[in-house]
C-alpha cells in the first residue's frame, strides 16, 4: 500500500471512476493518505461521486507519471468518517481546510477495501499488488 500511496503522492492528480446507472463517470481527485493502515480518500457528500459510491462502491483509479509509468487501482469504497479521520485528512493536506473542517457535516472519508493495484510501463511490463 505504501508504494501505491507514494505513486499517488508523486502524481497528485489521479482519476477516479464510478458507475452511475450503468454509465461510467470519471473525475479528477487529488487527495490520498494512509490512516489506520488503510489507503483513504475524501470527498463531499453533496457530490455525485459520493452518491455513486454509496449506490455501487466499486471504483477504479488511474494515473500516469511524468516518465510514462501508470497505475490502475481497483477496489471497494468503504466510508468511515469520524472527527479523527477528518482531522487526519486535514493534517495530511492542509489546503482542504479551505473547503472543510473536522466538524462540518459534508466532509467524508473512505478507504479502499480489496484493493488491487497494477503498475505498468510503456514497455509492457506490469506487476500487481493487493492490499
């Protein structure tokens, strides 16, 4: 998991895909952290992505490095929002404090369960890790 988090940190704009009524939806994300031994993301419960993940928690993330390697990460979103998880997210990425607080009712955190990450490069090499 640490290697996946490092790749996401080194390539801070990644794309998260959900499904909405059988139609794929992709949007940019820019926050990931390790908390309680899990890979966490965060969102706003007023957004479509939140509603889509609640209806169907399966997700996929993809990003590419400047050198041409890329990551495909799939798994299941498990929402676990608490004041502590919000504080951890705000400390991990202080710019989130411009939008959220640990006490607001719209900031949500979730971790990825049954995660499978595949690292690939332009030469066709790939390897998969599960966590």
